[in-house]
């Protein structure tokens, strides 16, 4: 069986930065460190961090911060967070570390600095979309999965429309939404599309030819990993999302001659290498 390892793989720059921040915070201070939201969307990575001493909170974020004692430490995720959480931390005299990815931060700043109305394209309920909408009051949401958006509210704002996208959206999802939006707001401007690291992984898959199956290492909770599988399926390739090598071992790969193997942005390199070793042994 031939195995084509897709580049890039392993952590994207934003996830790498957030994980380094978490490790540094755990090493430099022995006071408890609690993660607010999922630092990254990968169960294997989170399990390792918990073993290093990171605490997870069972309560919602606001209750967790409000029950903090002076000097407690919190860690915000790579996906961004409502800025009001930082004020709550200050109020409780708690320390916080900000794992927000620079690309997510750029989107937030573009939204805050834009003088017109913002139409934010994203996935309903995703941390990144929730944080952006909480932080940019002059924004309206467009859910790319259902196609639902409040065009009437946007029209009522009577302003130039700027469009900002959740960083992990697919090029095709953005193009489809823009086509619809332009019918109602022909002058709308795309301010920020998907992030370059997500785009690079997606484009490699969109160009795949002559493979019998695509295996993406990643979690069901990871939007960017599911996106890669969706793109594989959209061009007619049998595509699978596997958290670890055990899930790869459950796949029926009989008769497959060539397999493409890739990973989502929050997947440790070791996870991909384990899968590669297993596939080479078949
Ligand atoms: S996928 Fe893009 S936006 Fe998300 S953490 Fe990685 S680099 Fe940042």
C-alpha cells in the first residue's frame, strides 16, 4: 500500500503557541492553572496537559471566574474569548494567560476597527464565533452550515458591510456565502477570509487525485479537522476522521492501494506518526 503524507501536518502556529504558553505557565508557577474552554480541540492533547497539572473546569466560564480566589490562574483558549472575561479576572484579582491565536486576534481587531457593519461568517456555537460576536457589537452572524443570517437586521444598520470569516471555514463555504450576500449587499467587502494555515491544508486536499481513501487524524470536536474530511468527501474521496491509531485500525482498508494521510491543526505529530507506522505495516 502506498501512503501519501500530506503537508503541512502537526500543530499549526496558533495551536503551537497556545500549548507552549500552557507549558510555560505550568512550569513557572506552582499555583493551580485552570483552562477556560478547550485550549485546543483535541482530547489527546488535553489529556497530556491535565497530566502536566492543568485543571479543567466543570462549571461555565463566568461561574468559574466568579468563584476564583485572589491569585488563581486561568488560561484562555486559542479560539478567542469574550473580553468581558478578562475584566472579571481583574475584578477577582486572578491572573490570566491569553492563548488567543494571532490570526483570531487579527480578525477581532479588523472587526473592532471597521467603521461599518460586520457580517461574521462562522459555525453556530463554535467558541471562535461566539467570542467574536460577543466582542464586536456592530456584527451580525451568518451560519455557514444552515445558511441562516439576519439580512433584515444588517439592512437596518444602513452601513457599509465588511465580512469577516471564522478562521477554519472552507474556501467553497466562503464563496457560496459571498455569492448569496452579494445579491443583497453588492458593495460588501471581504475583510478577512480563513487563516493561511487552514487554507494551506485544505488546498492540498482539494487537489488530491488517484487516492483510494483519505485519513485525517483529528478530533470530532475540531472544526478544522472535520473541514478537511468534508473537502475530501466533496471531491469524491472516501474520507475518514480518526482520533488515534486505534481508530485507524478499525477502518476497512482492504484492497486500497493508495492512501492519503493528513492531520488537523491541533494534532500532535506523534499521532500522525503512529498512524503512519501502522499503515506501513499493513
Ligand atoms: S487554525 Fe489558524 S486560527 Fe486556528 S489556531 Fe491554527 S493558525 Fe490559528
